[in-house]
């Protein structure tokens, strides 16, 4: 049996990199930075192993020279490569110089892992030319030239040609259509974007000037942190000012960073805009699986050392270490909110006012924070805006209207009798109210017909006898509208009627409204729906016997006049309750008012 070796089509591999693995040609700068940092790290490791603990570590430097719109030279003073290493690491896809020769594993102190980073340069250049000199012994200066067709050459240069280089230089010429990636503006932006946290200086040389871009330290590590300095750093990174910031740290994954609190409302569904780094190199702007989904009010700068990147180095593998790091970040944010509420009430009030919706969602999702946050959540009630603390301290059942229409219909009655009714039609209001009852053992229940009738009083026996004929006549008149009449005493006295319907009647009205506008082909279907509603279902029109108009109305004996007036009060009650009028009901009101006007004019 013969053994055969896979053949790799480099052109196809570059197409895969461009179209599937990397999100844009921008990453060629990231890969150059990454290889440079790893090369410096490798040189320091080699020197330490060769010369012992007392040797001076190489002061790493990354230099980027730009010829506007045409050429870029990237230089590092790392370990460089020998000729054998060039054949091994640049000619074999997937091989990496970061592997431990003992067990073949990628060392954890390197950023890169997969040995394909340099190929990303073919996304912007038709040729990669590299000069390199290994730090190991008297190695020559070598020049490697690679092309997208998979061919490459190696030649040895004189020391003069190599300028006594130790490390690596990569020369790139802009391919047609990619010139923008070789302009100073774009290169500086990408260097800052990907390499701001790198521990080695990044020097940019262009138009005869040289400038260092990065501070080469993490503002939140290595010394006493200064909140003002952290806020200024966040402002520089995200180009906006923040309300506050909180330090983040996890021993699992060796993760550290800062979460910045934004000063404007953010929708709970908003995707985060973060800066997530691996070994000081930008990995992604997405905080998926690391920053909690609910923390939309933050923009985070996080650096991880021991989390595993995906092949594209644009995210992390989801594993146990990542989950533990995420929990640590979540706990830090929860502790920050709790501490702010206890020790900085002014800041917390401003924070809660801006991020109310997000924090209401957080209260439901995080039992540890529910008791703290629910006290600040606000509810619309018949006693004005009430906080969660107000509701749990009021000492009476928490009765709620499940819809805006129901609340609008009932609120006047509850207000007039100083009874509490809560509008839970807003986002999270019902869930928060129910959880409030569970946590504090409170009675929480929806309003129903019995609750409404509790706000009314039955007539005295004498008044019942006096109005018996009126009530029978009103029932006859209202029957055509699937409604029956009741006489009660209730407040406010200046409200003559109150209309109450249950869900079945509401559905019946909606079916009738749809039928009036539907094509004939839908009549049978709508009629089938209506047939499922019990025939004895009826709404109630309550007449207020405290009201002077109603008292006079009960004395009207002429049924034609009574019908006219009751129908006007019926339609008025629908309007006051916020119910949608059918065309026939609006016409009924207009006709009856017109009849009254004509009678008045004729009497004159």
C-alpha cells in the first residue's frame, strides 16, 4: 500500500480566506501585527532558554513604513527564520512556528495558532516579499518571495542588503483595486484598531515622520487604577463619553478589562459594540458568549490570555473556561449595580432613568438583583405613578388591568373611589408585578366583573321598586345591542353610565365589525366563529342612580323617548370606555341627537 500526500491549491486556499474565513481584507494588518508580536515573544523565549534567566529580554518593536497608496513595509525585531524554517512554516499550510517541538501543541504565550496568517496578505498584494534573519547563531539574511499560484523562491542576501537585520521584514505592493489599504489614513486606523493594547511599541513612518501609536500598557493593570484615566481611555477608544466604568476580571481564561456605562438608552435587543482582545490583539467587536446579553448598556474593553480563538481569530471557542469567564464578568456587573444603588444613589437614579427597560428585563432574569431593581420600577396606577416599593408597601391587593383599553375603561371608577388599579400593558409590567407578589407574598390578581361591582352599591328596596319599570324597558331597548341594563349607585356622580363587556362580547363585536367589511366568501367563516359564542352572552350598561340625569331618565314613561335617550347614553358610554364604534352605532348617535334637535326646534 502506497502513502500519498494531500495537495493544496494555494489559489483556492486564498479564495477561501477571502470569501469565508476572514471578514475583510482589513485583517492583513492584524495578521502582520500578530506574527510580529509572536516573533518577538519567540525570540525572548529562545534567548531565555539559551542564555539563562539573567539575559536581557529583547525590547520588541514593530515598525510600519508606508508609501502612500502603493507600498508597505512591516518590520519586527523578533526571532526571524532559518531556511529550513521557511520551507517548514511558509510552504506548509496549517503548520505553525509556534508549536512546541516536544508535543506539537501551540504554545499559549503566542497569539497566532494556525499557520495561515501570512496568506491573508495575498488579499491585498499579488506578491509577498519577506526578508528575515534568525537570531539563532550566525544565520544569513534570506529573502523569500511567494506568489498566489503556490510558487516561491529563496535567496541569500549579503549583510549589506539585509542591513544586519535580525528579525523579519515583509514587503507588500498594492494590487489593483486594493490601493486604499496602503494609505496612511487606513493603515493607521487599522493599526490602532487591532494593536492599541499591544505591549510593544508600534511605530509608523510616513512622509518623513515617525510616530508611536500605542501606549504599550493596559490602563487597568500593573498599578493603582485611576477612574478618570480609565474614562479618558474609553473615550479615546470609542470616541464618546461615558457615565461610569467598572473593572472586570476573571482568573479563568486570565481575562481582564473595563465595562463602560453608556449615557443614552439602548434597546434590549441591541448587539454590543465592544473591543475584545486576545493576548492584547483585537479579536472581535462582538461580546457574544463573553459579555452577558443583557449588558447592552455597556461597551467593554476586554483582554484575554488563555481563551481559545476560532480559526478565523474573530471569536472564541465556547468551552468551560469561556463559560466561567462569562459568569465572572456577569457577577462583576451585578455587584457594580448593587454597590452603586447602595453607595451612590445619585448616580444610580440617573443610571436607572436612562436604562429603565433594560434593567426591568435584568430584574426578571437575575434573582439576585430583583429585590433591588423592582423597588425602582415604575407602574401606572389610578394613584399616579407608583414604584415597586410603593406597591409592596401599600397594604392592599394589587389589582391590575391586563390591557390599555381595560385600564382606560375602568380607571375613572377606581380613581373616584380611591381604589388601586394598575396598568400592566407596558413591557415587563405584568411579569414584574407577578414576581413582586411571589417574592413578598402579596395578593396580585386581574380586575374582573366582581372587582368592578365591588365599586358599586345596590339600590335600596324603595329605589328598586321605583325604577323597576325603567329597568325592564332599558333591557328591551339594549337587547338588540347584546347588552342588558343594571341600576347602581357609584362614583363619580357626574358619570351617568358605565359600560362593561367581557372578552366574549369583545370578540363578538370584532367579528361583527369584520363581517361588515368582509367579502361574501368570508361570511360563512365569520359566522362560524360567532356561533361558538354562547347566545346568552351580554354586556352590561350600568346606570348611575346618583346621577341627576339618570334619575330624571327613570321617570320618562314614553318608550319612544326613553329609547332615544338610552341609545344616546349607550353610545356615549362606549366612547368614554374607549371602545371602537361600529358604523351603525355612530349613525345611531347622530340620528338620535338630530331627532332631539328637531323636537326642540319644533317646540319653539
